[in-house]
């Protein structure tokens, strides 16, 4: 298991917080011109920390709409970002599992087509696409729908523990792990409270990480600490907690 850190799109935050982590998950913001990213600095910062790279594709970009021309443009836009990610040596690319209307069942076959096309683009550039559960958000697909579509399209999953809790409590974490855990290649870990406080250090919220331990013990994929603080002690503490949680030795 490799344990990394989400750093947003800030190279300063990466420099300040990445020490001791195996990789940085760097965000490609909506509409970003990849030519403006200081790739040399990114590479040197990762090399100095002996860290690898993953990327997060734009948060607000839906995967599918009812309009074919827009869907084609979505694939083209994400393919451009995936080309940059591949050239930067990224191992994985996280994609939010969203749709213009996630409850429109007619869109689900189109979502599958879009997911396959984006996944093929990622593979062409040597990057593994992982689709993330965001069912707690307005445009996020429900947990089981996302799991079914990921299985149908043979797409790896980024399972965000906090998002699952926000959507359906600890039961949601357990059900997804038991039903779709074999699809999970990448984890986002943080804590949350039912009153919508999320991305907290593990132990500061209400998530039962014993469930995560039961479902993912011995996990050999990548785990990204997604805690919204620059306090390095808190970040490292969450990394230690999740390592202990998943360690079977």
C-alpha cells in the first residue's frame, strides 16, 4: 500500500506538506491550461520528496449530459488533461462520478459509454482511471449505481470513505465495501460528521474506521489522505491511523 496526500492545485502546498508521503494527488482545475502548470517545479518537488504523482480531474466536470455534442467535448477535454497527466508520469487519475441528472436512468447507458471512452484515453497515456463516489452531491451517482456501472465497464474505483458516510452513513461504507470492494484501486480517507463537516482528520468525526479495516484489510492499492489542513502533524497522524487500520501484519 502506498499512502499519499491530496494537495489541490497548489505547488506551494505540495512543497510544504508532501514530506513522508508516497505520492501527491494534484488537482487539474476546471478549464486549466496545462501549459501554465510549472511542470519542472512539480517534477523537482516530487523527486526531492521521493514521491510519485496521481491527479484529480476537474471537480465540476460532469461525465455525461443528454447532449451528444457536449459529451464528445467532455471526452475531448478530459483526454487533453490525461495526455498531460501521462506526460507528467501520473499513475492514476480520479474522476468524479457525476451526471447532469444522476437520477435519469436513461443517462446511465450513456454514462457507461463516456466512462469507457475516458478510460481508454487514460490507458492510451499510461494512466489508470479511477471513478470516485460523490453521491452526497447534487450531481453524484448513488453508491450502488456507481458500483454497478464501474463493474459493467471494468473501471477501477476511487472509494471516498467520507463521501460514502455523508451519503449513507456507516452502513453505506460497509455495503459498498462488501459489494464492490474488489473494484477499489484507490482510497480517499478523512473523517466526517453527519452535520456536513467533512474532510476532517481521522478520529475527529463519526466514521467507524473499524468497518474500513474489516472491508479493506491488507489493501494493496493507493490511499490518499484528503484532510483539509496544512498542519503536517494532523496529516501525518491520519496517515498513521489509516496505515494501522489497513495493515494486516
